C-alpha cells in the first residue's frame, strides 16, 4: 500500500507536505501548462503588498556556487489587482492557496490582510517578515516589531497566519518562539540569507542593490539546522525551506522537524521538479515500509 502523505498544517488539510516557495513560482497559476498543479500540497504565492511594486533595478539575479542571489524587491501588482485576477485563477486549481504578504510598516500588513479577508479560497497568510531587500533592516531581526506585526495581523485575519523568518539569527528558536507567542499558527524556516557577489572581471557587485539574498543548495544545511533548533522550542508547525532540490532534501527537513516543506530556487531551474519531489518522498517512505509521512516528522529529535 502507498504511504499516506496527507498532513494537517495549522488546521489546513494538505494532500502532501510539498509546497511552492514564495516568489519562485509566480502567482502560482501561470505554470499550469507545465506541471499538474493539483498534485501540489499547496501553492504559496509570490509576496503581495498593499500598493503595486516595480521591484529593484536589473540585474536582480546572479548565479553563485551551488546557489543564486536575488534582489527582486517584491515586484507585484498589489493586493487589489491580485484579488481580481490571480486569486480567481488560483482558486480554480483546487489546491490550498497560501498568500504571502509584506509591508514596510505594520499598517501595510494589516490593510493588505483586511482586503484578503473579504475573499474566498485563501487557506492561510504567510507573513514575509524576512525579506532582505525591503528595508534596511530585516523585520524579524527586531523582535518587538515582529511581535507587533504578528499580533495585529492575527487579530484581523480570518485564516491561519504563518510567520516566515530569516535564517540570520543568533538564536532562531527565540525568534520562532516570539512569533508563536505573538499568535502565529506556524512558522516558515527560512527565507534567503543576506549575501553579496562581486564580478572580478568588472570589479562591480553582481546585483543592482549590491547585496541580496542567497538561496539554493548551498543554504540547505543552515535552514535544516534552523528547523531542528526551532522544533525543540515551539509547538506550532514548521514549513522547512532552503535548498530543497530532491526528495531526499525534503525528507531531511521533515526529519529535522518540518511538518511541510517549500521548494524554491530549484523550481526556477525546473518547475516539474516539484512533482518529482512528491513522488520521490512517497517512494522513499514506501521502500522503508513507513505508512505515513507523519511518522518521520521530527524523527531526529526523538533519537
Ligand atoms: C527569485 C526569488 C524570489 C523570491 N521572492 C520571495 C518573495 O517574494 N517572498 C518570500 O517570502 N520569499 C521569496 N524568496 C525566498 C524563497 O521563497 C525561499 O525562502 C528561499 O529562496 C530559500 O529557498 P530555496 O533555497 O529553495 O530557494 C525568493 C527567492 C528567490 C530565489
């Protein structure tokens, strides 16, 4: 018999724990001709803000060893346009939709969520509190601001609220605990790591904003460690994210304590990879005679 891949994440029923990572899969519906979107556990949209944003100047992307840098700068059409078209198209797919939200100040987060509240077909909000390209300081590095945003959004949101955190923290468990204590129903660990690359031919930084966020295989061990550390301290479920390319990578995050995982940069190389990861997780569990994916979540912590 095939193993059961279904999980419950903060009250949301997912047919499997494999999600898209925000910003690496467009609004989520555009790739319908390339991959069977209904196979995904959930779609996490690119980050939406209250007002439309043009994003940062080019170049916004640079390849580095075993990863990439980006400084997209949250380019998006703004929440009012998002609910008119992309959300309607997303709702036709038949998978849970998690809308990623950001703002420069608390009020922007809250006002964006108020507009989303009036819509059907949103399973959860993921608060992007960890963008390295939005403000001078990453929001979740200020624990007071992190708590304020989570608390205020939670007080208006009609759906579960997931806090997406930065891996750049002295004590990630403390940051995750702050999010939980402020009311977050789950956390995503983690976003990109602030980073820089310089072209030695031109002597110039490779990104227009000089620095950006690094993602891909090279950050996986850091993000796995973040999940492991946070799992020991918090009760709310974790979405593991960072460098997942294969089903083995996904299992690694689950073993560390993630209840679901999101796949980012590797989808930019091949969006179909997401489906391979789902089938691969199923095969690994079957080969090991494990009946349910729930049995591997946090296993390493029990050893
Ligand atoms: C091009 C690009 C755009 C991204 N945009 C967003 C975004 O809009 N919101 C967000 O929360 N994370 C964004 N991220 C971060 C990813 O969701 C993910 O957390 C990070 O890339 C680590 O996962 P990965 O190594 O699998 O890519 C972006 C990443 C990339 C590479």
